[in-house]
C-alpha cells in the first residue's frame, strides 16, 4: 500500500484458506509517528489476529480487543514508529477462515489524530 499519511480502509478481505496470511506493507516518513490498525471481523466464525512487523519481520505489536466488542480489535502505538518500512500481518491463529476489513492510519503531532 502507498505511504499512508492519513487513513486507508480496505474492505471485503478474507483469510482463506485457513493457513492464509495477508501482509500489507507501508512506509513511515518521520520518526515519532503514531500508528493505528483497526480490524473488523465476525468473531463467531473464529479469531483473527493482527501483528505489526518491522522491516526484518520482528513483531513490534500484536492486536488487542477494542472494548467489549469481540468483532473489533486493533493495534495502537503512540509516538513509536521511526522512519522506515513496516508490515501489518493478518492471520488466523486457530486455523479458521474468516472475512475482515482493516483501517490503517498514521499521523504525527497530537496523539488524538489517531481517533
């Protein structure tokens, strides 16, 4: 995907077959960049997981449930990304097939820009 800079939404995606991993690459232009990846899915069909990876494939962060809604989870990092290339990986840790949508956002300045 292009350098995000603001917000990018990708819809009607799928982990299928169950061993599938979807990986999205993006670049950050400034150190101290804030990052958010919000994933929406149907948790009743099985859990999905999002991971933020460095350019070398090391895990920087793993998604967490967003409030009490089991269908939405996210990665949120404030002031943590240096300039460089990153990847968001979506997978099914329990080998299920599921559909999802993802919103990716980067910004600098006040962390409220992630909202």
